[in-house]
């Protein structure tokens, strides 16, 4: 289920985590060549991606927006 990014925080290992409109969280790593998300590296890049929709795997599993 697609959910918009509403904010970010870093986990204990300093990896960026997207906060989704459904209330779930999803890591957004730039780890080429497997995952290419260069926008994660800069504050400007992260700001530009606010509102971008990611597929929330937890919502897919639960079928609803519950946490």
C-alpha cells in the first residue's frame, strides 16, 4: 500500500528512516548498487522527497493503516 513520507529520523546506527503517513517507519538507505537513493544523503534531498509515496510493507500485510 502506497504511503507518503511525512518526515525522517535516524536509527541507533545513524541510518535514515522514513516516517510514513500511516504511522509506520521504513529504512531509506543509499546502498549502491543494490539500492540507489542518493537523495537520502542530503537534507535538501530528503526535504524534496517529503510527500513521495513508498510501498508500506506493514500496511500490505495488515491490509489497513493500523500500527
